[in-house]
C-alpha cells in the first residue's frame, strides 16, 4: 500500500539525517585505521619522495599509519584511476600532480574526469623549471634567445624529458607566448637529454631546477630563465620568464586529493593538517633541500588552482596539437 505523502517525506528526511549523522560520526573518528596515499611515478621519484614526507607528517599528527602505494604507469593515470574507483571514505588518497591537469586534455579516452571525480584536499609543493642552453649558444638571456629564435626559425632544438611532461608543455607555452618557432626534441627522461645538451647535440633544455643545479654550478650549462612566476631561491640571479613575457607561469607541482564524495569533515581534517605541515619550518626546510618550495594551500584554493592549471594546459595542448604517445 502506498505511503501517505507526509509520512514518505518524514521518512526521507529522517533517512537523510541518519546518513548525515553517520558521515559526521565517521569523520569525527577519522582516521581509525591505516590510510594509503597512491602516487603514480614509482619508488624513488620526486612524487614518491614528496608522498612519503606528507605521509610521515600525517602519521605523526593523526595517530594512524599513512602508507605510500606506488602505482606507476600511463603518466600517472593508473594512480588517478585507482583513487577515483576507491571508496570515498578518506582511506585512499592521491598525490595529485601537474601531470593530472595535463592528462585531462592530453588523453582522449580516460575513464574518469579529473576535475569531476577528484576532490582537492591540500597543496602544494612546487618545483620551478629552468630553460638551459649549452654554454656555446649565442644567447646569455631570454631576450637574446627569443631574438635568435626569430632570426633563425626552426633552428633551435629544445629538449624535454618526454612528450606531455610539464617541461614539454612549458616549451610549447613559450612558443605560443613569444611567437617563436623552436623544435621540441623529446627524450626518455632527463638524464639523456642533459647529456646531449652538455655535448651540444641539442641547443636548449627545460627541466626542473633540482635536476639542473649540479650542471649549472659546474658551468656545464647556462641557465637563461626559470619558468615560475618569481625567481627561484637557489638561483636568485636567474630571472623568470615572466619578467620578459608577462603572464608566463609554469611549475611542476604536487598536492593531495581524494575521491570526489569524500565527507567534507574528513577533507577539512586532512587539509588543516597538511597545510600546517607545509607551513612548518622543518618541513619547509626538507622541501627546500631538494629544490622545491612548500606553499600551504587549503582545499578550496587548491581546487581553484587545479581548475586554472587544467584550463591553461588545455589551451597549450590544442595550440601545439600535442597527442599522448
């Protein structure tokens, strides 16, 4: 027999209240068991190291083990898919990266929508990149590099660690904003690209600052500009590209995300603890030691940043006709 409308509404409201109460109770008890942080580039990578620093901090603060799980492959898409498909209970988190914002447009057949299916928790750890040239190259600053490129279209070979990486798309962004014709040369990782730059097989290379520091200090390569909005602390004499091209900004970043429907109270608990870690002098010093910068960014602001990054790289990918390989 059908329920009277008033009774049906009362039962619906009661069910919603019980559901909300249960979610709040679970959040107040969070975490009551180990939490896994999934990262997509494998043991020993920068995302792995950053995940482990975050995991150690959260374990100490929240009284449960936070365990890093490596799920490398497909440019971090395997890790993202793992978290998207996980229960939205706060016990599976993702180390989200620049790659996730790029992959949203780079891949045509993903089984998930990064912005729709992932909830931002907190960020960020930022690594600036740097445009390097061989010391014999006839440019000592970015203005001269751009002038040379315009006078010699298609004659400058610029290396990156691979197609679709933040370094590659930084090159394409530079081409788009400066109006220059330079040739992107993808490598399988930064090591062979750096070897060829030092040997003069390519004229330029975009790579993260930490990867470049040793060769910069040894005088084997010349830094022309960093890609971040401001100058890098470890390279204070190297200008940013934005000083010559206003609005240019490209960094390699990471943060923490969760499945979309994760209870807000759990997101808030994680966000407050992660951002307090990123503001901690000892934590910040550890990040600085490896060439990065900890930028405390709570969930809402981090979500806004991810949206801006995803939109920016979508325009660059369309401009450059970049396809995943």
